[in-house]
């Protein structure tokens, strides 16, 4: 999670823009956040992101990242 937040906004957007890369980024960031902080809501989001429709969640996170410079529910 912290490596993603330390990136510039341009790098964050590029990581979330490319379809397969955003899915892998979402999986790594979400599961590492859940391992560090725990929580049922984070676990549910991790499971949603892990399934192939997580690419769509990645694009929604890209928009959220453009507006607030962090991922949703982080």
C-alpha cells in the first residue's frame, strides 16, 4: 500500500489505466492493506478485486485516485 501512495499521481494513474496492470496493482495493494490493517470491509473489497471483474473496480479506483489521490476504502 505505501509504495503505491508514494508514487507520483501520474504513475498511479498509469498503473490503474492499463487493464491487466491495474488488476495486478489492485490485488497487490488491496491484499497488502488487508494484511496490515484487517477489517471485514477491506476483505470484501479484496475478494471483489480478485475476481476478473476487478479490472472494472481498478478503473473506478483510477477516477477516485484522480480526485482524491488515494484508492477507495483505503
